[in-house]
């Protein structure tokens, strides 16, 4: 598992799973509360809730999607590296 380095968001974990399935995406979440997958190559980036014990803040999701769009090229490079690290 590799940490997203293209950007960070306080209070939220951002990571790639090594050898994960396509299409390219990263995971964002708060431990024991919620996790989403973010498909950052889509226009606009698309979130998918993986699990949510607590409600995922719409404000946080909007910020993640905004940053994903702004850092799309860097995220794709990181995704490719994470898949090569299997």
C-alpha cells in the first residue's frame, strides 16, 4: 500500500493499494468511519463509497474531487508506480 503524495487533506488518509484492479483510482478515508474510491481519470473524478459507518461529509468529498482533478497527471504517475510495486 502506498500513500498518495500528489496532495494531502488534513484528517483524511489517501492511499493506493499495490496491485489493485483498474480503472486507476485511489482510496480516501477516515479509519473506522468511511472509505471511498476515487476514479481520478474520469471527468469529473467520480467517487464510490466502499463503506461508511459514519456519514461522509459532502464538503470533504468535494475537496477530494477538486484536488483529484487538479493533480490528475501526478496521481496517474503514482498509480502506475503502485501497480509496478506488486
